[in-house]
């Protein structure tokens, strides 16, 4: 069977790295990784990019080590197809929305493009390369080497990630490429806005994001280091100088306004991080699953009243989609409800990797360096679990597992055939809150169990301006509700990545 062609849009990230390793460990008959598009997320895009290059450097060393040991080298799909690596956005679309709901019609929106000094992909690669070359850190030296190597396991793309995605979708037959989205959805929203019809050629978008019935996972970032001097009663003037929170949702030039926007909504108990990080991107993408995308699109910023001609309004990436699209987006959501039930325990990891460490596996050494700290952090955050029982949730890898083991279908349906052991709940009207005071990023579903109204049916109508009960409106998201097994994935992941 032909391999499933995939694009991975990622913000690496510990569980992103495990997801990427799982994809790269596939057989050529299973997956062809066309593109790794790198976005900002919990960390900035530069650091995410560095992590991807570092991954390839370690995989390369691992392959050499396995060959020298007389073992199967693994990572077979990389031997037949070199993935592109492209640079994506540095900040969310929602930046504009947050600005908009404060300014509300005042100017300030027209300057958005100038106030986001974007490095071009070429500049970003050059900056990464220069920083790595000047560092004395061996990890950085490896990255510098990797970037100039003609036989590297990846190819650098000089195109912005969203344009590279569109190019691949145009160059391939419709319904042949699956996009695996395991970071904020900004890149995909940019692609969908730039050429909606080309974007809709995608076979399926598999999204790690959202949470429907489970609590959210947006945590307060670690506190900033303590100040040099102790000020028990800070002067109001000093409050403006308080270090900004880690989620830099607004990257306008420093100001009191930026500070207050960034302080707002640092956490909410009801959102999942990827959705929270760019609610507008998520809402715009989900809207493409609707028979009527306008019914669930987020509002766009108001036109500035004092200078209406200062810029295109709304900016192209926040504009409505063209009317009369030829098809609806096939989007499979893997929310926290399903992903958090799949874990890798410290005990499992230790048992599988300790012998490899002793034998000198470069990959085992690398993953242990960051997983040791991650397991310790998980242990700190949880009650009632310790030692080898501590489990790291495999949110992002689960989406790659789906691509590896669900039976690809020849038709354009999102529902895999029944023998694949994946259970999908089709056509759910899941919407994303983009502007709530306490609920930004929450997934909203209608749990009222009221009768939906078909076009000529007289169900509940009055006041249903959101179209929750109307047949032709709302989203049609497929949701993953069952996998081949909650208890088997950790061992499967280790087996595939480490060949054990
Ligand atoms: Ca991620």
C-alpha cells in the first residue's frame, strides 16, 4: 500500500519531539514525511526550529551508532524521503483580536504589520546558523554542522511554512496529504486564508487540540526570578515594569497596554494550550468544516474610525473565506479527553532505555536528558503518583499513531474503516471561544439535547442567532473517542523509536 503522505506542523516541545521521532521511525511503506513546519508555541519559533535540527543531528548519530553495532539502523522513511523543514509564524493571529477588543475602533490596528518585525525564513535560518556557529556548546556546534551538511536528513525550505504547505497541496493530487497539527493552529490558518481552495485539497487535518469534557491544561508558567531588592509595596509606576508573563500573546512594542493585555487571561481552567495560544486560528480552521463557514467565524477587528484607509481591513488573514467553497474541511480533533489517557510511564521508559544508555546509544542519551527533567516536573505537579508510576501524557504522538495505524481510506471520508480500532465521532458542532473573559480558548458544545431544526422544520428558532439548533450551520468536526488501546501506546512508542 502507498504510504500516507504527511505534513507535521509543530512547536517542539517534549511531546512534539516524541511525535516527530515516531514519524521518522516509520517504514517507507507507512509514512512519507513531506514537511515539518515549525511554529511558535510554548517557546519561540527560533528555539522550536533549533530543537528540530537537533533532533535530526541525534537521529543521524543514532543511525551511525546502530550500524556500527550491527543493528538495524531504523528511521527507514528518512532513507527514502528527506523532509523539508520550513519556518512558520512567530505570533498568533489573535494578537490583533485582543488589540481590537481593547481599542474597539480606535486606530492602532493599521500599524500591526509594522509593529511585528518579521524575520524572513532566510534571515531566521541565517540567525540560527550564526548563533550555533558562535556557541561553544557542543549541542550548538552539532546544529551548526547539521545546517551546512549536504547529506543531512532534511532539506531547508526558504519559503514561509504556510506557503510551503500550499505548494505541496497544489503539487499533489487532492486527498493525498494529511496534515498533523500538534502546535497552535496559526500556520494552518494562514494557509487557509491565503488560498482556501488549495488548502481544502488536504485529505485530512489531524489536530491535537481542545478539550471537550475534561479540564484544560493551560498552566501558570514558572514565576520570574526574585528581584534584587525587596519592595513590599510597589509603587504603581513600578507595576508597569513588572516582568511580563510568559505567554506573550501580544508582541506590540512595550507599553502599559501591552503589559495589561499580556497579563490578562494568562491561564484559564477550561482551555487546552494549543487552542488557547491562538483561538482565532483554531476558530477559523474549525469553521472550514461547516457547510456555512460564516456561521462560526470569529468576529474580525473593526475598521479604524479615524483612519479607515490606513490598511486593508480586515487584514487578509482575518478576512472572510470566499463564498461558495467547493468542499468542507475534513478535520479530526484529538482533544485532551483522549490524548491524556495515553501515557508513557517513567518505569516503562527506564526499563526500555537503560540498557541502550549503557551501550552508548546517542538517541537514548539525548531523550533521557530532557525526559528525566520532564518526569520530575510531572511528578511535582501531580498528587498520588510517584516513582516509576509517573506518566507523561502522549498528546502529540497520539496523532502520529493515528496516521500510522488507522486504515487509510480511498474516499474522502474522515472515518477510517471499522477494522482499524480507531473510533471517531463524526460531525460534532465544536466551536472555539475567542473572546471570553474567563473562557478564551474553551471548546463549546451544545449539551442541551434539544431538537435541531432542519430548514423547513419548526424547531426552536427564536434567539438562536448562533445557529446552534439550525441544520445548515455550525461546525462538523470529527472527534477521536477511541484508540487501539490506552495501555499499549507507551510500549509501542518506545518500540518504534528505539527498535526495542
Ligand atoms: Ca506541541
